[in-house]
């Protein structure tokens, strides 16, 4: 069984940090996300956006311990069964679709698929001057989360809300 890298929580930046064998720093953060509250008109707590940042531009060869480390951090996050997680794939380098497939594969191979549910939604959003842009998203929540029905319903309304605001 493959182990993960040691990581530390930085109270100053509110990030989990770890360094790979190739000396590349990763930061993992859970940022409070108010989208569900805004869309529903209710105060929905414990919704976070997952942010994974490779802190250097160095090209890193495949390293399975990176995904194991992120998996361990996310497993810790879900120790609170009321937490929910939104993941939006960055498209700064036109690789959002690839990131989405990697995240999907990672989840399918993870050990906690039975307790954490993941729903994908690729959102076609109208962008003025550009046309339709795809936003690759995933939403994860614990099977024991008391607000599952409300969370799923609200997640499914994000596309409509984004396109109505244009």
C-alpha cells in the first residue's frame, strides 16, 4: 500500500502543505463557498471549495504519492460529516477537461467511495464576447450529511443561476 507525503497545516495561510520527492511544494485549501446560500436564499453552512495549488511551475513527473496525500487530507476534511466540497477545475491553461478526468479517476480509485458521494456537472455558461464556456465541476458530500437532498437540488441549480446573471 502506497503511503502519502507528510503534510502540515499552516495556520497563517489556512493551507495544508507538503513537498514531493522532486522538491515541489503543494498547497491544499478548503475555502468557504457561499454559492449554495446565494442560490437557495438560505444560510447553508459547511460548503467549501477545494483548491489544490502546485506552488512552482516545474514540471513534475507522475507521482502517485501526490494523489494519496490529497486523498488523506480530504479524508480528514470529511471527518465532519456535515462538510461538503465543491471542486472547480482550473482552465488557465486549457486543461480543465483533463483535470476533471484525473479527479474522476482519483475518486473512482479512492478507498472512501462508499461514504463520500461525488456528483459531476459540466456547466455550459454563456460568456459575453466568447460564447459558451464549459466549467468542469464536482460536488462531494458524506452519505450521513443531513442536508443531502437540499445540497443536491441546489448544486443542480448552479448552471441556471450562472446563465441568468448574464
